[in-house]
């Protein structure tokens, strides 16, 4: 029997597993896939919109409504959790101050608030008077340099000052015979020093006027390539995350997974959890669909961090019934009728549906804890649409740290 | 290959459960990120592209020939967060493609593992010499299409069955009940040492080891799109493994072949045979089996020290079984043994993929990070659970590559000490 089984391999699951393993617990992490962290921007959002754009995320965390997942945590716990992650991954991967949002250009030239970012991105943090030399790569279709520059040039920095931008292009195939490389393919080529040098020369020669050279987010799968490029280009360089496959996201995911593995966590991937057995009100085992047939994983405590609707942990059937698919946990709504807005960009209250917990992060029915040894973390929690307010990373890390702390402390 | 078989396979591709998972694909690209082949060559357009995407355009026709460059490592299915059976879809699509266009003689030859073993054993020294001969290998590449530098097994002069007959009967009375031992073709004919070690370790632990006559699991045939032959092979093997006893664990030293019994024959060949499902549910990789004993507090830990830094690679087809990395955990129980886990997705060989003339360079590129890790960390030995992967690693690095159970055998003091290759 293991001390803890963690379900889910995203930011929340990896964080909980790492914290618990470091605390000396025997941990098994089980997930249907490899987790969604590598699809994200490779930054850590705490709170970006309330719905106004947030400049100081911890202040905004202190002011969330009582049903928000942050309300039970408070700004100090959120700051401590996010700071721990930053220091754990190191300044090669994550920099920034949880108290202050950066405002980084997107691949459409909008400004996106986020708390922590990779060192290869932060030179683009928008401030009044800054000008960008946007450089696209003809082979990469997901970074339209002219559109990015045009949108940035008509944007205003959070301090109210103007921004400027120019657009230019380089034409440099990464892999022979490939007309349409993904960002990842291009990044792999840039891990090769000789190709990176050719790329730097091409960018240096092509880039227009601007304080910061803004490039697509493909500057090497390994962290650190941006520094050398900046030296060769002779100006500060910043990369912008692209559509998946997201190279900065992959860097973050690889680094966190490597730490989890090195901490001795037993990792079962490609194995969906399909159900559980109970011993009284406690969870005794979870059932895993391993190759060959179901296996029961027994543990003293369980952390459930499976994500929400996007991962299938929450599901709506054809009659509109909303369900949590493994433990059948009570949700904040049972019927999807009326919860999907009429327009794509309209609010969709369906995505606010999720699990409510006690102060320790255990699911509750009314105010009664459902299973005293089951903790939830991340996207399955009820609360505002995380992609709308840009809070998913902070919620994931802070609730995972809380779950680990409660298990370590023996909260009952 | 007949038109009728192509139609049959196409029917399955169109109708079966695998295809239903297509609609679960959200085009997230996680499989593309993880695909070892797409990472090193533009010839393979990636698991999502040839799989859930191209599948929508097939309507029975093969639309993307690059599916033949899939190595069947299965990583895409393991990493998919939505439960799409990407690898299974692509295996079926490739079988259809091959049924339509004909299967090269080479692909029929290299899949006949048992036959190769039987044919080579009586003439092992001669056969081995021929495979070591540069001229012969060049001819083999020209005529058959097996790359001249690709790793080839070495036939053992004494097959496992001959050793089982020759050795004195075990003196210890079993204390734990019977297990059926599955050694695979390689354990029977090429890497007899690993199979012997496993039998002796299991007997040392008090198990009665039943070793039925056993043939090939059909995995190599399946990976080459020869589904009819693969089906016949695995059905025969299932009957053989069920013969000696019902309900007892089936313990395997053939890493990837164990996966064939556990899930691939069911999920890729589409066999719903109750006998197969019974065997699949009872099959355990030997490291998985021993680690289960350890978790239950039933594995003696009186291991002798082995002072060694040991690179260990988990084969893709073992990882896809969803059992974690039991060999690494098991080896770490041995005092002195410093296990360096490779995080390489695949060694490149993927069964028979890396033998092929047109795929050899890709397979070497896929394996390069692993070979570099071995070169940087080894002290004369590497551990790996699957035969063809061991041959690939040994050939590429020059370092002796053995099954993890051989270290457990040595640590229990059962008489054999693994001789390292010379450290370069």
C-alpha cells in the first residue's frame, strides 16, 4: 500500500506529487495521459482579469468573492505556493514577482497579464515608450509578424504610455523537405548551436527598429537558448508562446516531470482511473485501467487533480446531466440546461461548475466532507472560468500545495 | 496479400471501437510532442496527422503513405489525455496499406522469430558467423532490405528447453505455489541467460515454475501489418500458456511480448478471445511481479551488494503497459547499484523497424539520446527489459546490455556474475 495516490499529471497533480514525495511519502501518480501542462504558455498566471485587467494579482486574490477557490486560501498561501514553484524550477525557467503582473505580447499582438514567465519572455513586458522589432519566420504559420506588430503599435501599456512596433521576416527552413514545420520542430533545430547561430544572423540582419526583438516562442526546447541569441543579435530578445505544440509549455512540463520522477514518485501514465472502492466513508482503492485489466491501487490518502470538462473528468451527457466521472462527487450544478451562453465569447456558467471543498480541500456535500482522505486540486474545483480570468495555474499550484500540506500534517 | 484481407481490415478500421475514439481527439498535439519518429524525420508527418486527422479522409482508401513510417512504439496512445487510441488506429491503417500494396518479403522474413531461432540453433556458430560477416550483411541488405549495420541476434548453442531437460531437478520444495513462465522467442533461443536467471530467481523465492512449450506472440507480425499471421501466432501461444494451470500468474521476461498478451493483441488485432483476455489479465512482467511481492512485504531483501552505475532503459512497449518503471524500482533495492534511468521515449528499434534499410537511419537518430546517456554513464553494463532493444543498445554503444532480472539473480547469490564489457 502507498501513502498517497495522486490522480492527474497536470500542474496540480505534478505539484502535489512532488511536494509529498519530498516530504518522504511513497507516492503513485496515475493519469490517463501525460497531462496538459505542455499545451500551455509556459508561464504561471495567478489572476489576470476580475474582469478588469489586474496589475497586482495578490491584491486581487485578497478580494475574490467567497465561492472562489482562492477565497479559502488567501493571498499569502497563493504567494507562498507560486514562489515555491518558481524557486523549485529555478531562474533558468521561471522569473517574476507573484505580487506584480507582467504584460506580455501574444501571438496576435494583444497584451496578456501573467505573474511568472520564462526569462526568454520578460524583455517584452509592456511599459510606456517600449518599441518592438517583431520578426516572423516564413516557415512558421502561427506567428503573423505584421498582425502582431500592427496590434502592438495600436495598444497602450498598462502604465498608460504608448507602444511601438515594426515587422520583418526571415526565411530559414529548419529541416530539409519540410514545408510546414511545427514550432516544436523548429525549436529542436534551434537546440543545435550551428543552426541557432545562422538563425541569429538572419534575425539580426532582418529586424527593423525596436528596443526588443520579438520572436516566435521556438527558441530551443532546452531552456537558455534565448540568452545566446540575444548576444548574437545584439539587442534584448523575447519569445512569444505559439499555439500548441507549445515549446515554452513543454520546457516547464519536462522540468517538473523530471523532478517528480527524480523524487521517486511511481508514475503510471496511459492508465485511466475508472472508479474506486470505499471502506466506510474513506476511499480505500482507486481502480486503474492498466494493460491486461483493472488494478486496484490502495493508499492512505488520495489527491484528485484530474482537470475539469476539458479533460473529461467532468462530463455532460446527452440529457444535460453533469457528472464527476470517477468518484461521483457532488457538483455545484447537476443540469447543464441554461448554462451555455448564446455566443462563443459570452460567459458560459457551465464552466464554473465543479467541486466545492472544505478549508482542507476535501469535497463536500452541503457542509459535510464526502471522503475524509480525498483531496481535490486544480481545474475540477468550482469557480469562475479560469481561462476568462487567467487564474488556472495559481489555483492548481496553491490547491495542490494545500492538499500536500494537509496530508503531511495529518489533517482529519 | 489478398484484396479480401484488405477489405476485411478496412471494415474493422471503419467500424470498430478504435474509430469511435477519433471524436475524442481535440487536436491538442501532445502526441506530436511525444512522437520519437516525427521528432527526427520529416518523412513521418506525426501521429495526429496520420491518425485522427487522416482517418477522417480515408473512406476506405489509404490517403497518407507516411503512416508506414510509424514505428508502433505506442507512445501516442500513452500520452493522449483524451483516451484516443492513436497507435491502434495507425497500426490498423498501416495494415490496410500493406494489404493493398503487398508486404515485402523482408517484412515476412524478419517477423518469423521462432523459425529463425529454430533454424539457427543447430548451426549457431555458423549462423552467427554469417551474420557477423560484412559481405554477407551487405548482400542481405541488397537482396532483402535488412540494413547491413542493423543489430541481429546471436543464436545460443543451447536453447532454453535443452537446458531445462539437462539441469538437475530443483531440490527446494515450492512454498509459494506455481507460476507459468513466459520467456518469448528470444528467451528460448537467443538470450537464454535471462530466461534461466528468471527461472532460478522464481524458484529461489519458492515458486514452482511451469515452463510450457511456447511459440511466438505475433508482435513482430502485427507491427508489420501481417494481422492474419499475428492472430494465428498469439492464439496458439495463448493456448500454450493456459495449458499447464488455470488462474496462476504468468510471469514474463519478454518485455514487449508481455504487452502483446496484456493489451496489444486485444486492442490492435481486435481479438476478443476469452482465453486471450484471461492470459492478459494474469500476465506480469517479471519486475512488475517482483515489485508487487515487495509492495506486499513478501520479497526477501537479502541482496548482496553490486557496486555499479547502471544505465537502465525502459522500452516503449513496456512503458505503454501502464505499470510505472518496476525494473528501476526493483534494481534500486539492490545495495550499491546506482540506476541511471534513461528518459528516452524509444531506443529506435521498435521490434523490427530499425532493421529496415529505409528506416535504419531514423531508428539510429531516435536512439541517439539514449546512446549518449549510456556512453556518458555506463561502467560496462546496461539494463533493458526487451530483447530487440538490448540488441540495438549493445550494437550502437558497444556496451553489454542485459535483462534486469540478471542483476537480481546475481544479488541473490544464485551463482552467476554478469561480466561487464570493457569500459572504453
